[in-house]
C-alpha cells in the first residue's frame, strides 16, 4: 500500500521542474599567434655572390654582395632573427673558392663597409627595419694572388636561420 507521502514524492519526480528561460549566454574564443619567420621566393637558393671575371695574373681585391632580389624573409614584428654561415665545401682555416685543385681564399662580411666579419659558423643577428622585407646581409671580398691557374672558381655555402 502506498502512503500519501510516497505518492507525492513520485509525482514530484515525474513533474517537470521549471527550466531556466535564459535567452543568451557567453562563450570564449581564443587564438595563439606564434612568432616566426617565412622564406619568400626562391626556396633554399639565396642567390650567387659573384666576384666577376679577373685575369689569372691580377692582384686586385674583388668585392661582391649577395643580391637582395632573390630571396627575402618575413618575420613576426619584434622577432630576433639570427643567421649562421658554414665554411663551404672547400674550407680549411678559411673559406675558399676552388677550380680543380686550386684554391682562392675569400672572406664574408655582414656589412657593406666590409668591417664586420662573418666568421665560419658564427651566429649573428640580422638587423631589419621592415619585418615583411628582410634580405640577408652577406658581402664578400677576396684578394687575388696573381698566380692562380685560370678556371671557374666556386664554392657552395649553407645558411642556417634561427629565431
């Protein structure tokens, strides 16, 4: 036999409770933007540091700059961009251009005045004013010894970027 209290309790459970009639609510939206850099145009080939054509008997000093029109970088504003250049395929105590078994030493710099050397494997900060148009500041200089065999002298360097 059911008691009145048990019946009322059963009815209370079966009867719908009044629902909250809220017509609006909130939710959050989040995003995280990570700092970084992007290589634009040219992929992994930054161009050619071309010292030009010289006589095998020349004792001149030749200078060259890595062209800024091949590859540019874009970085998140405020990012510290660093670069490091290895010794190349013909390095020893210095970087060398090579034709056959003959070598001609050259140096790299990170400024157009050729006053800031870019040593083998040295990490340097790349200064920039426009974060959407950054060129690598690489300049080269060589002193021709005047007694090298004629030939097409070359080297291949690897640049490592970090931020």
